[in-house]
């Protein structure tokens, strides 16, 4: 008889659910007493293998992103940009001098109008090239910083991905959550869907 | 193979309330204990279980869960936030303004060249009129003037297109930022759900142990 106000406590069982869609590779206990932390089953997940392959691709891509810094490309590009500024500076200087000389010649009657009419545009074009080269050079360190930061972002992403992968891999070794009687619900080579029981532990 | 529900049994996760007398009770029908199922909000692992079985009061923490999906989402959001910051730099460090200035100068330079070519063309035409230059020279100069005009048109087109691109970039950044903010709010909300508290006073019986996995919607 159950008296009013009392509750019937059900026997405690812990469901040992599969952490993923897995194949049971090894089952150490089919039915029997287990101790907390005792390995019971080894599982394998295709999804996890796919995740590993994604992480490997990410690591390979990271290596490609790092190359400009390791093979001297950045230093070479920096040198080229400096040269471009130098060269644009020289071009502007020449255009400016040539323009002044021709204007003087024109003033003295040694040059014709057709020779001097296009001079201002040449000087302006040289100035524009110089401005563009200067901007390229000025923005280069910022772009390099962007590249470095993107590498850092990828490194962090890879690191956290690897941590998650390791955590998920750890779950592939299923251990008893407590002391008790374990009763498996799948056999070796069996497939278990994520969330379905591998077995039940009766405490 | 047994199903999850079968395995759980009748009342593995139960919060039993001393039920109020119902019409059924009054009619002499069998009184039932009320069970509340405490479901996992996501595919989770039980990180910490406060008690396996026992009486609890409303709001009392029962379990702390961890979700790999949420960890992955957090990592993705952190990466997106960092990438967004890198993309914003073009605007905040004045790079876009510098590019605008270069494009403006390119248009000005092309205009000066076009005006000069035009002027030269007119001079040559006049010279041809008085017979000091040949018609072929005039044609060559006219061709050069037309080319300069085309270059000017291209420079102007580049300037307009770039301006549109800058606006698109800015709008995309704003869209990404809004989406990121919303996703962060969702993450916060989901993270808060990982602490399972008793929904009412009663007897709690866990159906998973510490370290155990629970699929979304299955009982803790």
C-alpha cells in the first residue's frame, strides 16, 4: 500500500547514448558489472573522419597562406613598391624639367606650339603615377597586417576545430558513467544512430 | 534493438508533484503521479550533474551541459568577428579615401591629357588649313585626341564603379555585422539553456550520468 504523500522511487538507470552516428568497433562489456570510468566500447564515426579531413584541408591552406612570409615574397614586393615610387619620382622630375626646358625654348622661339601643348598633361600623368605608387607603398604594410591577421584567424579556427575534434574523438571511447550493471543494446560491428542507446547502466 | 524511449522506462526523469485532486480522482479513478521530462536543448554532454536522484526545489540547478555544436558556433562567430574587423580596416584606416583620391587624380590627369590632345588637334587643323602640315598628320593627331577622350571616359567609369563598389562593401559589412550580432544573441540564449534547473519542486531522477551524451529533445 502506498500512503498519501509518499512517492515510489523508480530504479535508477542511466541511458548510455551514442554521441554520433557510429559503428561499434569494439565492445568490452556486453552484460556485466562495471566500475565508473571503465572503458566499455570503442566507436567509429564517419562524420568525425570527414571533420578530420576538413581540418587537414584547413591546415594545408594555412600553410599556403603563410608562404609569402616564408619564401621572401613580402620582402620582394616591398622592394618593388619602393622602386616604383622611386621610378615615378624620376619620371615626374624628368617630365617637369623637360616641360620647363621646352617652355623656355618656346619662349625664345626655338620650339613650336605643338611641342609644348601636351606638356602639362604629361606632368599631370607623371604626378598621378607617383601618387598611385605612393598609395600602393603606403597601404602595403596595412595589407600585410591584414594577411597576418587572417592567418591568425585561420590558426585560431584550426586550433578550436582541433580541440573540438579531440573532444569528439574522446567520446568515441565510451566509458561507464558510474558503478553498476551494464547491459549493451548493440553488438560489435553494429550501427547506432546519434542519441540512441549503446546500452543501459543499472546503478 | 531497444528504442531510447523503451530504455528510459516509465519514469527515469521525473519531477513528481503531490498532485492536486482532479475530477478523475474525485470520480474514483486511479491517481497518477505527474512527470515532467527535462529534455536536452541540443545534442549535449553532461558536464556536471548536481544529483543523480533526490528531492529538488524549483530553480535548483540540476545539471550543466556542454554542446559541441555551440562550441563550434562560438568559434565560427569569433572568426567572423575578427574577419569583419579586418574588412572594416579599409574604411577606418583611410585606405578607401586614399583610393578615392587616386581615382580622382586619374580622372583629372586623363582630362588634362584629353584637353591637350584636343587643343593640339585644333592647332594641327589650322596648320593644315595654311598648308604647313599634311592631312595625314592631322588625322594622326585626331586619332590621338579620340584615344585620350576614350581614356578619360574609362577613368570616369572606373571612378563611378569604384564608388559603387565601396558602397557595396560598406553595406555588406553592415549586413555581416547585423547578422553577427543576431547570431551572438542566439548563442547567448542557447548557452543559457545549458544550465538545467528544476522546473518545479519534486523528485528528480537523472537518466544520464556525468559525461553522458544526450541527443536534442531526449531527457536529461
